[in-house]
């Protein structure tokens, strides 16, 4: 890829992450809330993003890029799964630091007392973060085994989805979807797709991604960075800044748990419904 294509891939994937993360949150996780608070779909500073939606949206963004530039989707995806596992792992550490995603109540010795939540809880996002980080050495090993194209993506999907099935039993969900916590359907779906992709990839046996060499890395750095337009750089920087204002918690939980202590609640003067929620919860 030249530098312009790298920017286009980054922009497409980042936009997909933001749109997909919000869309899945609205449709699957908080549909009951947003059906009566439709305007808050766009109020991202008050909270609400879905990890599964982030993965789905990012994947769609990569697919659109590959379709535009006539590149192999599986080939590009195989290259991205290792950094994806790293980013997802670090993201979960961020979720733990902000204390907005909690597990179920427990008395294990490593339980954590989160602010504004009753009882000691499973640090469920740490479980998920460690799982994501442990995927990295597995994927690196798989890469050096030179599997067919698509296997790396399949291993990532299985490792992420299947292991999270068990982790999510320790998470506190407020709703269900077909009798299961809403994330479990996505976990099961990712596992099925991943296993199917691995089987299909070994059956087709397309050539996988080549190993990186020092010469290949040097050639990449020799590209003319100025080819990337100023507009693309501005768009990409904007997409990177947007997540800094998005809390990870559910939209309806933020006013109830944090009130005016949450920076987004400064908007409560403009939106009386938020103020009503806060007032109703006061003793």
C-alpha cells in the first residue's frame, strides 16, 4: 500500500468502528431506552458503545476499503488481527481504569470495589483484556506457521468469541436477547464464523500473508509521506479524537450514577429529560 491507501484504510476502519460500535449499542443493547429517547442516539458524550459493534464496524470498514482498491479482504484482515488484539486488550484496561464496566457481585479475594456501584465485583474487563492480550502470542505463532489466507482471521474470531462466552457469565447485564445476555449471541456467532473460516481456508489453501523482513519494512518507510493529503490527515485525526469524549457505560446509567459529576451532564441544562432522571433518583 502507498501512504494514501494507508490513510484511506485507517479512515474507513476508524469510521466503521465508531458507527458500528454505536449502532450495535443502540439496536441490540439499549433499544428499549433509545426507542423513547431517539435524540440521544447522537449524544455520544453521554455514553454507549458496543465492543462487538466496534469489531463488526471495523470489519465492514476494512471490507469497503478492499472492495474499492481491489485487495484481498482476507489478506488484509490477516495482517490486522495482531494489532487488533493488542488494541482490544489495551482498550479493556482503559475500561477498568474508568470503572464504568463492572462484573457481578462476588467475594473472591481479587474482587474490586468500583465507584458508585454497590458491593465488590468481578473485574470482568480485566479478564477480557488479559484474554485479548494472550491472543497475541498465539497469532504470532500462527503467522510463522504460514497458514492459508483467512486462518489468522479465523483464529482471532474463535479466540475472541469463544473465550468471551465464559467471561461474559461474570458480567452484569441489564437486558437479554433471545433469553441470553445480548453479547452472547455475538460471541457464539463469532465462534461459528471463525471455525467455518478456518475449515474453508484450509480447504481452499490460498497463499497466506508473507513474513515481514527488514527490507520490506525499509521499503515501506521509503514511501513519500506527503502523498497523504491534508484533508485525509485532518479526517483521521478527528476520528481519533472523538472516542476521548465517549464514556463506556450505558447511556441511561450515566445520569443516574454520576449526575452533575459527569462532564456530559453540563448539557443537562439543554435537555430537561436528563435533569428529570437525575432529580427522580435523588433521595
